[in-house]
């Protein structure tokens, strides 16, 4: 498969990828849908008339929408047809766009000239807790070292409902929040800026299609409801979280901001990178069982760049395949009560940590509750984030002849606002 647009083997956006995003340009400020190809964006609103297959001929309007919700609301057959059409448009063998100079000028935009926006109008956001290594580390640090996992953890995908209104696109700064916390050696809370700000390395997927209220999505059909994936940083105020999380779990410690990468990588692009599911013992209950692969070999990385610095330090390398609970199981469990899912709902994986200390997906793990400071390349140290720190998360699937990238998930921690 070759595109008429040229790019290197290491390019994150080859014709095998084609992730969706929403962008604007200085010349055209209305948000529109595009796909990343090489260092360009194909503006789908300019080529919507070329989607003439049986699933999309009567649905060309979805490519002129300001978000991906309408496209996500179509069937997997329509998503597949859209991908095949886009690949054909960009193929070196197809001359329709390649030889039409005026159409190329309108439809192909440099990524450097575009501003990316939230690709979806997110109605609901749920964050899971699906990495057994992360859950074990949390239990070792904050619960019973002899029984770090709660009794339910290996029987169901633990999760909480997050705040969709504070999901933001990569590049959006996040302010250090105020809240209640209990200082060391104290028993009563104080109010002030969080002193223990952290990141959480996650991935998340957008739901496609929907179900009726009262009708669960069965595990056999769950993958039909996974449109695509993004990288996610679920910012966390650990001192606020420690005081508030019992008995109902995270609240203010997590609703201050959740950053996602700009490009939604489809399951079609990830198909060649499927890998074995994480071994599960004990065997889950029947509604959660599946033997087909729904796990991916996606390399993850976290870098920190200090304020006013130009030297970044890689502090974590992890992988999506470390997740214990699969996306299919997350959907099946989420809807077993008959909970209604809508196109564009966002489901986060929870922090993705591996076995080794350099693969831990949060600072509270990497510094082991602040007892083991990390050294950065500029000579400074970190136990938790400092004001001005920029956190950059990246994800890539490494193939023999091409890569699948997601774009960067970037956020800078700003000082607290004055109250």
C-alpha cells in the first residue's frame, strides 16, 4: 500500500494509519474533520463527495460535521468503508486528488498550519483501573502490603465516572487545584493548593454506535462499539485524593483536567498489532469471558520538561499490553446493568504500569510515594510535579515496514489560580 504523498518509514501517520481528528486553520476557522497522512491533514469536508459506497453515499454529511460523533454513530461497516475510501483517495494509483491541483490545495493542509480541537462532543467519561501492576503498587503503598488487591479486583473491571466537561485537547495547560488535604502528622484537613500533583499514563477509546437503555452490550458484540483510541493523561492531586476517596472514590482529585491526544486511531489501524490478552486468574464470570484477542502492542512513553527548559527526560516506558482487563470486557461490564452508551463516550484504561520500576505509569509509583526522587537531565529532581513542568506522553506501534502513531498528549502544569 503506497500513497502519492511521500514520507519516511518512521512516519507516525502512513497510509496504514489514517487517524481522525478535528482542526481549524487561520484561513478557515470552522472546525472540520480530517485524517492525518504524512505531515498533512486530508480535509474530509472537501472530499465528502467521493464517499460513494453503499454505507456512505447517503451519509456524506457526517464528513462535514464539526465533530466525529455522527461518524461514530454509524456501523462498523461504514467505518471500514470510510477507511477504504480514504486509502483509495490517497493511493498512488488513484489520480482523482493527485492530479486535481485545485482540489489538492483545498483538501490537503499542513499539520503545522492547523490547530487541533477535541475531536468529539464527549457526553460521558468513565475511567477504569485495569492495570494489575498499577493496582498492586497502589495497594502496597496505601493499603495492605500482604493483600494489595481488593477482593473484587480480579473479578470485575473497577471504574469510576469522571467529568467529561474537563476533558481537554493536547496542549491545554492545567492549573494546580485547590482542595482539602491532611498534612503529614496531622488529623484535621487544611485547605490550599495541592502539593502532590501527578500524571497518569493512560489510553482511552471512544465508543461507536449505541445500545438501548436496559439492553447490555454482550461481550461478543463489544468490539463493534470501539471506534478508536487516544493517549490520555488523567491529572491527579494525590493529597486531595488520599483525603476524599473513601468511601466513594476519586472526585476533586481527578476532575481538574484530563488531557487526550488529538488523533483517534481506529481499530482497523491497530488490527496488525493485536497481541495475547493478559492471563486472567481466576477465570472471569461468563459475561466477561472472551478468547479472541483484544489487546494491543502499543509502546508508551512519558517525558517531563521543566519550566523554561529545553531538555526533556524520559521517565517511563510502558505498554498497552500490560492491561489486565480488555476494552471488550470494560464495555461488557459497563453495560451489563443496561447502562446506555452513546457515540463519543470516552472510556479510559486507568494508569498503565508494567512490572519494572521504569515502566510505572505515575509519579506516585515512580518515586514510591515520594521516597525515591527521580533525577532529571537538567540536574533537578522530582517526587511530584512542579509548576511549569510539561508532561508529554506518546504512543506508537512499531511494525516491520511502518509505524502507527497517535500524536503527542501534552500538558503544562501552571501555578494555582488566586481565589
